[in-house]
C-alpha cells in the first residue's frame, strides 16, 4: 500500500451524453423504458432501488427441486425442464462495483437498442436487436447504486492510476490508498480506520462480489441470485472493469464443463472482436482450482452457477485510464466492446440451450 499525502483526486470527468456514469442517468433511462418490463428487485443500504429490465416473454418451466438438489439427483431437469424453452435466457449483470460504469453504460445503451434499434449515440444495431429479440434478455443496469452514487467522476477515461484506486477501493483514515486486492482483507469496509469509502462498496461497506452468500450481509447479492434462481438462465455475464484488454475470467469452483464452455466463449468473443478491430485477451486454458487456502475465491460469479446452473462468468473490460500497463481507449471504444460482447453472449446462449442438459450430464 502506498501513501500519497499530495494526492488530489479528480471530482469531475467529461464524458459524452451516451455514458451512464451516475445513478440519476441510470434511473432516467430505466424510467424511459416502454417495451421492456421493469421490476424493482431490491433496495440498497443507502435507500436506492435497483432493478431488472426484461425483454422477451418469460417461458414457464417445470421445477421440482433447487439446482444443487437436482445435481445431487444427477438430473438437472429436476431443477429446470427446458424441453419446451424456445428462447434462451441471458442476464447482463451491471456493475456490482459502482465505479465500473463501462457496464452500466453498456446496459443502458442495450436497453435503448431494444427500445428504438439505436444506441444513445444514434447508431443503429439491427443485427444485435434482431438476435436479442430471439431471447429473454434480463438487464440489471446497476447492481450497486450506492457505490455508483459515490463515484463522482462518472468514468475513468484519461484518469491516473491513483485516482482509480481512490474512487474504486478508497482510503484508510491516514490517507493510505486501499490497493487491490488488499482492500478485500477488511470486509465489511467500515470502522475508525476507514477514510474515504470507495465505490467498490455499498453504504454499509459491503462488496457484493464477496458477500457471505450463505448468510448475506447486504441486499444486492441475494436479489441478483433470486433472479437467477427463478429464471434458470443459460448465461450470466457479470460486467466489470480493469486496465487492459477485454478478458473472460476463468470461473472458480464450478465443474470443468463450465470452465470449458467459458473458454470456448472467450475464443468466440476474441474472433468477433478481431473481425471489428477490437482488442481482446487470449482465452484462458481451463484448469482445476488450486489446492491452496489463498486460491481463487468463491465469489458472486461462482454462487450464481450454484444457484441456477448458468454459465456464469466475469467479463473484465478496459476502463480507459492512463498508465504503463493500461489500454488506451475512448468512451466510444468501450461502448463498442460492450455491445459486441452482448451479441456474442446471446449467440452462445442459443447454443447452450440446444445442448441442455445432455452436454452437461
């Protein structure tokens, strides 16, 4: 950890009108929805509601057991008999870390495409809208409105690395920046040694990505998991942000078939990005989870698989800050990365539905 007593974070950041970097913009876009169905799924410790916006009819399915019991029975159809399902279900999970507004921006622009056929720049996406209309698309524009409300700049394009640390993980009371991943060693993030509370956390200091899923500390993760459990989605894409190229992270504590599916998705996403000239990291090679106590965490991505059977993964997208190891990109670049990602998510979900459950039993 590094102390920067001379550090002054930026409180304003210019971004275009299509950017959704504050809760007021996100709420305004939700209120403008006409073709989708808006449902409030929870309220944050700070009193801010969060929503799921659904496009496409919900196709009922027979469920006789929860997912983990169905796995125990070696019969996934006991949880979700999808034999009559025609539309795959896809969940786009907006930022659980409030400062990662690349995700909320992608989500509200996707909502606009579903409403009008164009993103908020006025660019038409006919193929994306057409394929999205063949699925049930569930969009959670923000999964941590408290954190986003605390994120004054609204985006990181052009910011310095120290500013990113300040707004994302916050500071201790002596002004020391809470670096990653050491910031996760204190949870909840509250108490006399906490200075500025970063946007990673809700107003109670809970990081929804690392809630206590068997005894929840905050409202966000349980609400998201309830949506997944009730919908039995084919695919859940958790939208996050980092310095470098778009990357599909290997999920932890899931069966190897899910890891292989995610790796294949990463390969297809990279091929799509190459066609349109966007950067993308190399697909990961599936590996068994480590045998060390400090190995990969069982986080929200893992929990979503274990409650719904979905191919749940974390998608890291560049946020555009400056630095030696950061990928330079514009607001427009980030939006393009998000929307092409969603196209591949829906395409892949169609293939996964066709294979359920034979390919995984």
